[in-house]
C-alpha cells in the first residue's frame, strides 16, 4: 500500500547511539588503545600530549561496542 511505498521512497536508515570517548593512557599503550577503538568501529578524531608522558585520545564509538571497555582498557594498560 501507500505506507510501504512512502517508506521505500523515504530511504530509511537505522541509527545507533554514538559515544564520545576520551582515553588518557601512557605513551607506550597509545597504539594498543587506538587499535582497540578502531576494532570497536570507533573513529579517532585526535590525540595529543598530557603532562607526565601521557597521551589523550578523543574518539567517537558506537555505544554497543563500549560494553566491558573499561575492563579491556585496564588489561591493555596493566591498570595504568
């Protein structure tokens, strides 16, 4: 019917919640953090320096991919 035709013409898209994530990590774990965010369908926007040899990574990641992230991050950075 008309509803299905209208829906088809509208070109619907499925959207999902996206989280802005800021991760602060020691420099030696920067590659691991960026790789993990990418594997979670994340988009790294920027990364920069923090005092004490730390790096900050700013990214957008789908919410569905962020469950258990804190545990994974602790494992990668050995709690640092």
